[in-house]
């Protein structure tokens, strides 16, 4: 037959169990405190990262706008160059014919 512990033994066992639970709870609180400090650091880093990402988004938006402006400016410049090329080509042809006429007159061909 199994012996039933008396009242003092039961109280002693309960006290040991309570002490054990207190020790475990103290360790748990330390872990929780460490975890909450870690979570706070992660939140701070995440906030910093979000701020940086926001700044990058604004910067990229400005760069996209400036690239679009540069493309428009290049199109305008290309049109101007084409117009100037036609004028210069016409002047070159006119000068060539003028010089040929002066040479022909000088050699008595005309």
C-alpha cells in the first residue's frame, strides 16, 4: 500500500513547488523583458528603414520627372538640329554652284 503524505509533508512539497514556479516565472520575466527590448530595437530599425524608403521614393520620383524633361528637351533639340542641317545643306549647295559659276566665268566658259 501506498503511504499518504501527512499535512506537513504536503505543505513542504507545495512550498517547494511554489518556489520552483517563482524561479521559473522570474526567468520568464527576464526573457520577456529581453524580448520586449529586442522588439523595441526592431521597431526602431523598422521605423528608420521606412523613413529611408520614403526618402528614396521621393528621390526616385524626382529623377523620373527629370528624365522625362530631358527626353522632351532632346526631342526639341533633335528637331532644331534637323532644321539647321537642312539650312546648312542648302547653303553648301548654293555656295558650290556660286563658286562653280565664278570659276566658269574666270575660265571664259560662260
